[in-house]
C-alpha cells in the first residue's frame, strides 16, 4: 500500500522524540492503524493545533512506499472536532473510554467497518446531546462486545437452556465466566453469580436484537439504565482482563458528580 486515504477516528497519540507524534487511529478502510506524524510538533501548517486530538474525526492520507516500516501520516483533514464533547468533562470521559476500549482490543490492520460506524455514530450523538450519555454507553458497549465476539447471552439460561420468558420468578443471575444468564436452579452451583433485574436483562436483550437506529429509540427506566451500563462495564473488564484507565477515571467522576 504505497499511498492511501481513509476516514479515521483518533484513538491515541503520544510524543516520539522532539518533533514527531505517534498516532493510533480506527480507520474505516484499514481498521486500526498506528502511524507516525513527522514534525507534527513543529509543522503547524501541516498539522495545526486541535487537529490530531483524541477522538477527532479525520480524513487522513498516508504513505508507506516500501510497504514496510512505519506508515507515515502525510495529511489530515478535520471532519469533526466534536467540540460539544470536549467542552464537557463527563462526555469527554465517555468518549475516552470508548476510544481506549477499541485501542486495547483491536489488532492492527484488520478492517472493522461496523465498529468504525458504531464509534462514529456514538461520538456524533454524544457531541450533539441528542441521546443521553448513559444510553449511548450501553449501546456502544453492547455493539463493541458483539463485533468482538464477546456478546453476553441474555436470551436463555446458559446451563439448562430455558428461554428467558420460561424462567419463572425472582431475579436472574449472570455468571461472568460463562458469559450468560442462569436460572435460579442452575445458579446454585455457580461460584459468584451477579444479580440482574429481569427488566434490565430484557432491555439489554432488546438493544442486542435491534439495529442501531431502532435501539436508540428505546426508553430505559433509570434503574435499568444504571444497572445496565454498570453491568456491561464489569463484564468488559472481566473479559479484557484489565480496567481501562479511562474507565477508572469515569467511575471516579461519577462518584463526585451528583
Ligand atoms: Zn437453568
């Protein structure tokens, strides 16, 4: 791939030497890419301040003439700076969490168009404030888990396969290690099942079973909303094996925000 251009969302940036930046992006055409922006810290004409910022939506042009070594970022155009997100610390925390998840989980160079569209949609909706932060956090996390092949199974008991509507009475249980719900009988042998309200499980299942445009129209009850996104955060941390730094920050921020 000598030169190519693609839409891309910036996931991470770090300094490299005195003048350069290393930038990781989720691109529409080539999945996750790590590129070097030569002289980005000096050349304000090519890379003006505010351009190569976390979760900016860009159109990038890259060059890798020999097809080996690091890909060079030649040009970037800012499609959306998401100023509505940047001006709000809570929204910035959500966007940072989603970007970090994608960066942690994805391998380089594998096309992930569905995940790209999901991230772009969630950032645009967060920026515009058209959909609540917590609703978007549920929608992003469920989509991320789905596209990563880690979807929690809310449809039936993971052991006896009784469908959720056939499971009678009481709360439902969820076993993180098995990745699915359990009925009361099957949960008795489980080491540390989590309790989940039936209403929450049904709402999460409904989001899973519908496309994005339909899913965002679901009205969550406040209780299901809170239980839902907290459960998904726990589930993700368990499956990726660590707590993303930005999630730790987000959780602390919530504690301090009434
Ligand atoms: Zn069962």
